[in-house]
């Protein structure tokens, strides 16, 4: 197969709201890299920050970057040193490209490497016809995994990594924040053997949508319902054994602290927009463990995620909209309404 010289891609071309469809050279690959023909991408909250050009984006992203980090496709070419991946294979990939110098990287704790760079944040991204990726980061997919599921495995990995931080078998689980990762974490907790799963938010649309993806989860709008009453209704007489904080919101975290069991475990993935005070007396008094979660474990989370999908975890209802990549503006406009699950762009016909 001869590769084209140029490709279409979505670029943060100006320091203002928007993304721009541009023509760029197809990336050259190093001996240890793989060239992926991108076929489906999904839009992430991170992409929305970059699209809107908010303070976080201004401080973390350079103008001129090709954006996007949730994708799937087939291998178009491999570097001379690549052994594990073949041309033609269906793949997705880990978006965190790690170094090999830090203590954590040398110890195999790649997800904790401080030299990590992100595809579509610090490195050229996947909203493009072609993406160059280190072989180390490439995740082969079986033929029965749909391309669009491959394109949402990056956020599914966040959900799996957070949900599986603590043993869930027979446990009562509180998830605060019904964004895509919170909703997928509820589905994972159901699949992983939790007894009761409760998902809270203050947005009725999100909770209604969550019921399609995590049908056994008790959904609570904490503006209208009292969490303590819900616990009584579902047969809980103490507190939640495991908390998964996905919102980054101060009231949600405080409510979680107040409804945990003595000795309970909290995993925090939500990033607060600004610092907020925490009553550490409650953490000490209840003997709670609070663990911060970042990214995914390389590559144990990917193994677990593929195994969960293989054994019946179904997150296909997460995908609510599909657009041709050339219609990206419609997709970003829709994402801004907040009334979407995952939105997929198809790059095959661009
Ligand atoms: Zn993402």
C-alpha cells in the first residue's frame, strides 16, 4: 500500500475558540513507531477545553497542535524495529507516551512517569487521518471489537482503573459525577460484582442517559433526593464501602465523606477546577483511605478492560452521536450543549 504524502487533520490553529481542518504531511515514523490509519475518533472533555481555549488549554497546549487522543483504526506501516504489531491489524492506543529515565518508569510503573507526554495535548494528536505512535503504546484489538468501541477505550480505561482501584465484590459503591467516565464506572462496578451501585449528579439529562448504560445502578439527583433516604430504600444501613469521585465538585466530595462506612475506600479521578477545603477530621475519624487516580495503568488496565469487554461488559450505549470528520463543527456544537454521551467522528471518507 502506498501512503499519501499529506493528510487532513484538526488543528488548534489560532489562540481562540475553535478547531480548523488543515492539510499536513503524513507523519514519518521512527524505527520503533507504528503508523495508524485513524478511522474513528471520540471527543473528550479535554478536547472541549482545547476547543474552547480556556485557561487550562492556554497554559498546557501550543497553538498549531493536532488535537485528539481517543481513536481506533488499522496499522498502515511499521518501523524497522517493530516486532509486536503487524500492518493491517485493528488497533487503538494508549495516549500517554512515557519516558524511560524516571524512577517510576524504570520500575515499570509507567503510568506514574513524570516525563509523560500526551497525544493531542503535548504531542501531535489523533484527529487526523494518520497518527505515529510508539509500538509500546499500540493496543491490538480483536476483530469482534467494533472500531467505535476501540475509540472510547481511553476514557473506559479511566473508568476501569478507578473502579478497580479497590475490591468491589459484594461492596456498596457510591459514584459522584455522571459524566461519561462516571457512567462507565457504574457499568464496570455492576459487572465487577458490586452489591449496590449509586450514581449521583445534579443534571437530570445525564442521570436519565446513565440509566441506559448502567441499568442496575440507582441514580440520584442530589438536588431532589436525600442520599440517606436512598440508602435506606436500597437496604443499606451503614455507609458506602467504596467511593469513586468523578466530579471534582466540592459538595459531591463532602457528601461522599459523610456517607462512607468506617474504614471505607475512596478513589478520586475528578479534578477540582480550583482548590477547596476538606474536613480531614472526617477522613481521620472514619479511618478512610483516599487515593488519587491518574490515567490508566500501563498495561494492566488495558488487559482488564479488554477482558471485561470480552466477558460481556457492554458500553455501546455510551455512543450517542456519529458524524463524518468533515462535519466536526456540528459535533463540537453538539458537545457544547452537554446533552451527549460519546460523540464519534468517522475519518474514512474525509
Ligand atoms: Zn480523553
